[in-house]
């Protein structure tokens, strides 16, 4: 079985399971799953489901989703159409089918701009919602992006397809087929689809100066990029160029800067001397020799790690000062980083390239210690099987896309079966999932409703601030309570569609709002939700499910009944005012909710007990690691630390004890201090060739 066939098999199993447990259509389950991938990959800022299908003069009209308010997306209106086939085998489609799949979406756009079309629909109809948004924001739309999402494999070669486009704004399209989704899941980002061919598509190769020796660890180049070329590249690839940028997760994606724009408009020839330029990475480059010297003809997976505002401002000039771009030039430092070293090297380039301005620690999303710690805890924390299951298991935290698939793929078939029992697919969750679980419970459903990436950006800020003050609370118990929140969130996802008041649509909004409301009402000065019982039993009590559904019914009513003058319910759910309205309502949960609460002092006692147990375990582990390294190793640490003057009196005393191993052993607390000291000295350059690697106790 090929990787694509296995991916298709797993995808269909996941979609069917989600549809069966939640009582929704398979295409809706497919849309929800793939929409999250689109936002993670930077194809769209958000992706809200809005299904509508009709005919006009015998021609099909259809839409499956849209990307939110174009005013929040740099003037880009994103529209989505789904091509879903319920099949156990991989199906294909070619170039001849693209127009029949995309033209109904273009026809919808043409109709949606008409007030007559909008007013002929019920206000709760998703098509009304999208049409009303398009009419209200059309003057701000600078580009329409059509996205075709399919569970078939596209086998066409020529991307030039004639569409029924009668709009006066540029209309582009992007195909996300089965193979592209599979590559994204496996590689972590769509590298294979990011080949920027300067000679073929962007006016010619870029003159370059090689800035590295032939045997250098990393290949580097210096280039001068014309403004119109950079603007055109960003216009095509958008935020996907900024995936590695530390500021992209703080919503600095392509934000424009008034000062930069003023220079472009009034003094474009001064842009080069005024601007610091771009720092970028790539998986690979193709170079050619021209009469003028070396030139870069193509770049694979270009990532701008510093210069998002510069890039965004130059792109904005396509609308505001297009004629000036021919006189704008920007310098670029490009480093070629092999894909297998990308996770190690790119965050460091991002960090050092951005040191002139303060960047929160959480900006380095996948490699931030918080995510590394959650990954470590997830691999070692076993949860008892609930009553309806036979095997104990673990939840798998995927801090970077592709970890689950790749770790499983490394195993032999017999080992894969064991892996599937240890880490069931249903217990896989990503960093954007984690952010949804935490922020829903913390009372930010309006932020969760803005989409996976925008929610994660806000979550990253909060974690960065909290972690910098103290990382102590992010321990095993915090993780276990996170899993309780995951169980609650996913239980709501399956139960909401089954309710008699649910009319379809806005499930994601209802789920996060219901969870936020229940946590807000249940957690008081004396009692809080008993999360510890939930993770121990790995199930949500029926009494709590009943209470959650009371909150869900209220959330559904608030979301689907916006105030006068507000018509788009998805956009309404993204507002603080929507959460304030639900938060202020008094709900009757019934007496059964009391059985799901615990005294706050009891919950705090569990935290103290968990930390005491963790401290004991860390001490034992640290002592074992220190002894394993041996006295001779610690003697070298002592020698290096003295020579470099890196040891305090306390450090000196403890390392001297470690240097006498095995005649004398450090205590647990001394070993902990020694291992933390060793980690610091390694960061400062200490290394012993051929020495065993020790895990640094956190």
C-alpha cells in the first residue's frame, strides 16, 4: 500500500467515525478537518463552513465555505468549494474537471453581490450570511481566492484553466487535493508546492552573491530583490511565505507599516538605504550563470523569517503605489537549510534575526520549551482505559505537523499495531487543538471562533508571558487537566449536532461558547469543576454532559440571534460582545451539576501533592543521570568551569562532589542543581567529545 493510499484509508476512516459519532454529514466532517489544515498551512486566515447549492438558468451554483471578513485578510476574499467522494479507493480527477468544479463557486460570487439575491434568502441561510458580507465589504476586496478542497487526487499537469470569471478584481484559484493534503500532513508544511520559479513566473533570475564557502555547513546568498517581484511573489503565495516567521504567530503577518509605505510612495529610490531588508530560508535553490555572473533561478520553500512588515507593505503597494515599485529594491539574506535540519536551524535564524525588537519566547512555536515539555509528558503519561475499552493508552501531542504519521511510519507492521494501541488516532491532538481546549475553558470563545491560527497567536502571547514568569505550573497535573478539557471539548463536538435545537452550522462556535460558559459558571470561590476525576476515568460524566448541553443551547441561541444591525452570525461569534451576552445569562443547570464539582481547597491540594511527587521523581532521575556521567566527566566540567570562570561558590562545591563519584554521591537536590548547571554550561560552549548524552531534568 502506498503512502497516499494509506493516508486516504485513514482519512476516510476518520471522516466516517466523526460523521457517525456526531450525526453530521460526511462532507461536513471532511470540510471541518481540511479547513483546519488550510489555515495551518497559511492558505487562508480562517475557514468557516457556509454550504449553499442551487441552479440558475440550468447552471449550478455552489459554495461550501469562506475565509471571513476580507478587511481582516488584506483585502482577500476567500471562497471554498468541496469535492468529496465516498470511496474506499483513491479516485482521481484531471484538468478537464477543474472548471466544472470551480465555476459554480464563481457563479455564486456573481449572484452574491446582488442585494436581490441576498434579500430573497432567509437570514439564517449561510448563503445570506456570505452574500451580506460580500456586499458590505466588496469595495475593500482586492483579490478573490478560490480554494478547491478534494479527497481525490489531481492528476492534471497544466494549471491554466479558463473560468467563467466576469469580476473586475483578480481571481486566483488553488487546488488542495488528496496528495497535497498527504504531503502537508507528512512534511509539516506544503514544501513541494512552494517552488518559486523566477525565470518562468516572475520576470527573470535574481543576481546573487554566494556568501558561503563550498564546504560550509549551510549555503548562503545575498540578493537584491526588485519590489515588483517581491510583491508578485507574495500576491501568489501569501502568508505561506511567513510560516517560519516568529511574528507570524503574533499576527504580524504581512501587516503594513505606514512609514515603509510612505517611503515607497514618496521616495522609492530611498527604500534600499532606509530598509533593513529580509532574512529568509529555503529548502533548496537552483543557480545559473549569466553574462553578469551568478543568479538564482528558483527557490524551493522560501520562508521570510524576518521582514514580514516590509513584505506586506511592498505587497500593499500593488494597490496603493504600483507605479513606484519599479524603483523599489530590497536586500535579502538567503540561507539554504536542509529539510531534516529545518526544525533545529530555522527558529534560531528567526530568533537572532529579530533580536532588534522584543519577541516573546512563545513566538518560536514548535521549539518553545512549553511545547517540548508537553510532548515529553504526553509520551510518558498513561491513562487508564475507560469502562468500554480494554487497553490503557496515551494521548499523542503533536507539536509540529507530521510527527504522528512519521513516528508510526518508522515502525514495522507489528510495532505499528502496538503503537496504535498505545497512541490511538482518536487521542491525537495538535498545538492548535491545545490552544482551543485551553482558551475555551479560560473564557475566550470569541477568540477561538476567529480560527485556529488567530486563536493560537493569542494563546502564544499568554503562554510566553506566563512561562517567562514561572514554568513550574506546566507540569504533569497541568497536562492531565488539559486532557480533561480535551475530553469535554470533543464530547461537545459529538453531542451538539444530535440536539433537537441544532439546525446545522456554527457547531465550532457553539462548542467553544458552551464550554466557556460552563467553566465560567461552575468555577467559583469555593468550588470548581472536578477535572481530576475526568482524566482519571477518561470520560465525561453524564451529569456534566447534561449541564454542558444546557450551556450549548443558550450559546446556540445567542450566536444565531445577533443584535439589530448584525447579520453575519459567524462574524458575530468572533466579537467580545457575543461572549459578554452569553456570560451574563443565568442558566438553570439542575442539581446534578453539584456532583461534578469539588472544593477548591481539594483541587489545590492535588496540585501540591503532584508537585511534591514530581520533585521527588526529578531528584531521583537527576541523581541517576549524574552518576551515569561519572566522576571523570564531572572533573572535566570542573576544569572547564574554573578556567572560564563560570562557577559560583555553590556550583563549585556541588561539582567537586560529583567529581568524586562513585566514592561520594550527590544528594537529590545537589544532583538537580548539577544537571541544570550542566545544561547552562553546554549552552555556553562546554562539550566533551564522545561523552554520553544526559537528559536534562526540567
